[in-house]
C-alpha cells in the first residue's frame, strides 16, 4: 500500500508537471496569436490608409479630367472663333489683293498712257411709257429713263440714256 501510494503520488506529480508544461505551451500560443492579431490590425490600418490615398488620387484625377474637358471646350470655341476671324480677315485682304491685281494689270497693259475716262453705256431704246404709267419694279420703284447728263430723256432725240431707279 505505501508503494502503491508513492506510485500514485509520483504519477500525480508527473501529471501536474505535464499539465504545467501544457499550460505554458498554451500561454505561449496565446501570446503568438496576440502578436499575429496585432500584425493583422497594423496591416489592416495600412491597407485602409492605402485605400484612402487611392480614393483621394481618383478624386483628383476626376477633377483634372473635368478641368481638361472644360479646357478642351474652351479651346474648341476659341479655334472656331479664330477660324471665323481668319475667314473675315481673308475676305478683307482679298479686297486689297483684287484692287492691287487690277492696278498691276492696268499698269502692265498701258503703263505710259494716262487713264481713260469711264465709258458711257449705250442703251438700246425701248418704247418709253410716261413716268406715271411705268410698271412697278423691285421694291416698288418705277424705272425712269434719264439722259447721259442726268436729265429726263424723251422717247425721241437723245441717243445715249441710262435707266435710273
């Protein structure tokens, strides 16, 4: 019986020692889990900060895109305005080019001769109605037969006449 009791005490002591060792292993495992949880928390915080930065960058890119679109619209409007101004300027310059070309043509054809007075147009005589009886023409005006000196011409006589409206 004493041997049996001693054996039971030794077995109890061994079990207590094994339980103590198991408890130490459990505490060490809990500590490792705590460290891992802290690392996970830190990584999650870093990830959240990174997502916030990406979100901020996306917002800035959206604003820049909107500004670029507005600038493109302004540039297109300015280009259209410049095109209209260019066409207007080209027409204005064309008047001067045409006048210069006519001047050069006149100089080339007769550089030594003085300019001739403007020619008077010859009008073929048509039967003339009295001024009050004439048919209305454009804008309700009535034609008036006028002589070369600006006087009213009769249907006979004057050989040169022009129509005045």
